[in-house]
C-alpha cells in the first residue's frame, strides 16, 4: 500500500499556541505541505530542549536540510515565517513596498508581544490553566486584563488599521495573520465584544472567515472545549 511522503516541514508544538497557529496559517495560505507534531512544552523531551534554546513552541524542522539535530531547525515563530516566505515566496505574505513591509513587521511584533501578553497571560492562562488544574478560574485577573490592559492595545490596532482592510499595504500579510491568531487566543476562553473598535471588529471577522485562519483555531478549540465547555463573559 502506497503511503504519502512526509512533508519537509514539521512544526513542533500544539495548536493551542497562537504562535503555532500563526505558522500553520502561513503554510496553509501558501499551500505549503506541513505537519504539526505535538510537544508538551511543560515537560519537553531532551531532543526538543536541544533545538529550542528558549524552551518555547513552535520550532520548525525542515527535513530537506536535516532529519535530526539542530541543523534545519528554527526556534521562533517570526523567524520561521520569514524562512518559509523565502523558501516559498508565492503568494507573498510580506509586502514588497518598504513602508508596508516595515509596518507588517511592527504589527507582527506588537501582536506577538503586547497583545499576546495581555490576552495570553492576562486572560487565557488565568482561566484555562486554572481549569486544567481543577481550580476555579481567576476571573478577577481576566476581567482586569479585559478592562484595563487590552483597550489601549486595541486602540493602537484600530488606529493602525485606519479603516483599511489590511494592516500593511493592500493585501493580506503576516501582520493580519498574527493579529488574528493572537486575538483568537482570547476567544478560546472568553467572549470578545469589539463594539468600541469597529475597524478591528471587521478585520477580526474577515480573518476568521478564512479557512486558513479558522482551521488551526478549530483544532485548538476542540482541545479547549473538552476542559472548558463554554466561554466566559468578562465585561
């Protein structure tokens, strides 16, 4: 019986990570064959620690470079996405125009840091990590993050969008992918009313309508719903 060959690219991690989903979405949008291989970052095997100096997910392996060891591995989602763009340049997901390119890189970094900290550490972890430990979710911390940490970040994203369809230039880019997947980390555990940010709300809905964004999220949602059947209202 014939079996399909393994793809060159394997993403080590879990779809529960927005950074894993970011890379997976980029691959799907480019039509690049890949697979996601589960790794428990809280108790990682030694081989993973060897290729992930920061002990984080995702790490990419390009099997066409090396099947084992550190060769052919990249341990950061932004570096991974840049690598895939170089190796598979079409369709382009980084703007060609310099100012738009710079804006895309800034928005990606802003989402990976400021938005991810407020949404991930402020909301996702206090809810989901507590539930997985059999504890009551820390809704006070989550509500504080929603009320005080996220609005200034949403204000920045709303202003940078300036009513446009995309964050950088006139086409979908790494900026849009990253913002969507990091915002979806909040949506895994909480309702996400964006009434005060109409451009961001339109962007979020448009991104989620894309199967390449929604697909990796649905894999995460299936995992989360087993432990947390419904989302919380943080307003």
